[in-house]
C-alpha cells in the first residue's frame, strides 16, 4: 500500500506583539496570509513574511507556515502499475 498527498491549502502566520495583559505579560496576535502559491519555498515564504513584517506597527515574534494536505491510499495494480 502506498499513500499520496495533495496540498489543499498553505497559509503563513505572523505572530506579533499585541500589548500587555494585566499581569504585565506580552499578549500576542496572529496575522494570517492565505492563498499562498503551493510551490513557494520556505525561503521565499520567510522573505515575503519578513518584508510584510516591516510594515507592521508591532514587533513580529515569529513567522510560521502551515500546509493542509489530503492523504489518500493509492491502490496498487496487481501488474505493478499504480491505478
């Protein structure tokens, strides 16, 4: 049995400072960018997010990306070819 994966959605999130709470700890907020080109490399994602971070009022604490992938079982043909 083999399994294929299909990229469904890719998003980039920037975690930014969003003030302080009543105990003095830093609050954070997430800014999400959707509709990312599925062939974008991690380096391209980081460079783009870092450029966007320069436009933000608050400090960016982290840049993350998330891929949602569909996993499907591939039925093997008895003759050795994948169906």
